[in-house]
C-alpha cells in the first residue's frame, strides 16, 4: 500500500482544517459580539438608571425648594402683608374727610388686598394645603371649583387615587393644574 499522501487528499484535508478554523473563528466572533452587545445594553441600562435617579433627586430638590418658598411666602410675606392691612384698617378710622386722600387710601387698600390674595394663590400653587390635608381627589376638585367658566366641571374618581404617595400625588396635581390652565388659556376663557 502506498502511504504517501496524494495532492488531492492534502487539498481536502487542508480545506477541512481551514473550514474548521473558520467555523471556530465565526462562532467565537458571534459569542464575542453577543457579549459586547450585552455589555453595551447593561452599560446603557446603568446609565438610564443613573439618569432616572438624577431626575428623581432633582425633582425632590425642586419640590423641597417649592415647599420652602411656599412656607416663606405664606408665613412671612403673607403675615407681613396682613399686618400692614390690619394697620391700614386702623389708620382708615383716623383719616380726615379728604376725598383725594380717601381715594388714594382705597386704591392702596385694594392693591394690598390683591397682593395678599396673590401671595396666598402663589403659596397654594407651590404647595397646595388641600393636597396635604385631604388628598388628591379633593385637591383636583378644588382645581375644578376654581376654574372660572360657564362650564360645570365635576370630578369623579375612586378612592385608590388617594393611595398614591405624596410625590406621585403632587405630580398628578401639578399635571391637572397645568391641564386646567392650558384649557382655559387655549379656550379663550
């Protein structure tokens, strides 16, 4: 028997070896690519989670600052304006019967009362007390009640709306307030 390799056998053996090496390379490349894609997905998910956490923290800081501003407006500015209003009421009793002076006094008094109402409105918009005290449904009802229009608005919701945590309730309240304001603004009302 002839034990020497024929050229055709060498070509076939070489082709099989090259095919096996190419198949191994393709399989390794596939697994490596899949591993890289999975690593990229994991990295993107970590980045997304980090961004969500940053956004949550930013919202918490904003809400904390709104709460502080609302309390400062209500407790300090509102109280000072009320004190001035009380003193003006006392002063009104001792005004002489000067028509021009009385008219100016009334203009100042009206403007002061408007400022007090504005401070109260802004303070309540920043931190709605009805939301804290009674929950989301009464707070949304208050929004509906404050809409000045010829349209009657009723709020119907089940009690599960009051089961949201404070942050979610505040977000929903602000969304409803924005919807209400935009509806009024774009309806021409």
